[in-house]
C-alpha cells in the first residue's frame, strides 16, 4: 500500500470513529473502547507512515488529490522528517490520552456522545495540519482543530468556569488565526498559490526587495501560532 493510501485511510478511520461514537451516546460502558479502537487503527497508519519517512526519506505528492477552482489551493500531502517526528508525537500522546479517557470521562454526567466524536475530529485536525503541503488546507485543518478543541474545553456546559475558559480560548485562537490568514493572503498575492513549495521563492524575493513586509508576515505567523 502507498503512503498516500495509508494516510487517507487513517484519516478515514477517525471520521468513521466520530460518526460511530456520535450514534451511540448512551453506551457509556463501550463508547470509550469503540473510540479507542478507531483511534488505534488511525494511529497505526500514521505511525507507520512516519517510520517509513524517517527510514526512507520525504514523501510528497506532486499531483493534488483535488483542487479548489479559482483559489489556487490544492489538497497536497507531504511528510518529511520534521513532519514524521510530529506525527509520532501526536500518535503516542493522543493514544495515551484516549486510553486514559475511557475511565476518566465516565465521571462526568454529560453525554459522552459530545466528547468522543469531537475528540476524534480534533485528532483529525492535528494530523491534517502536519501532513498537508498547501497553506489553504493547512488553515482549514487548523481552524477545524480549533473549533473541535473549543467543544472539548466547554464539554461541561453546566460549569461556568469551563464556559468562561472556552470563550477566552475561542477569542484568543481566532485572533491568532486572523493573523495567520492575513499573512497567508499576502503571500498568495505574490505567488498566486498556497503550495508551500511556491511560497519559498516568494519569501526569498521579499527578503531582498521588501524585507519590512517579509518581517511583518513572519511576525503575523509568529503571533498567530
């Protein structure tokens, strides 16, 4: 199997797990283990992809899986050594969190059908941020990760402290996202593409011709992230 197929299949497992756990909100005894099963299948795929990249070198798609007409955005996958390290970190830490959740989350009275689907979709957002090669889809997965994590922060709707924390989190993350989007659009203005490979020569050009603008872009990315 190709790494492309394995990565997409792993994403599919997380989507399927979110759909299945959404359909079983009253199965408090089994929903956690079902979620962990789908998470394990996805973790196995992403972990395998990371190890293959570390052993054999960068995996990258030159042909997009699909494009967004008129935007210059294309769904491209790329995993290099740095991405592989992040994949392994996400896989190990999130799987441990998923296993711990099985017993821990049962103490809450809220429906677990609001927790596990969001948890699996949150993982999808994290993995997506690491494996895409296009800045537009990077932002899509980043925002997806932000919204699902907000749902996890405010899981206890009856807890005023959690709701307040969620509001602050939502506000801060979207201020940050706004900075990222502004910087991305400025780079797109010069490159007419969101592909990371196309942005590199544009940043090199700005470095020599308009360093003030380049530093502003980098500052927006830094503050945003």
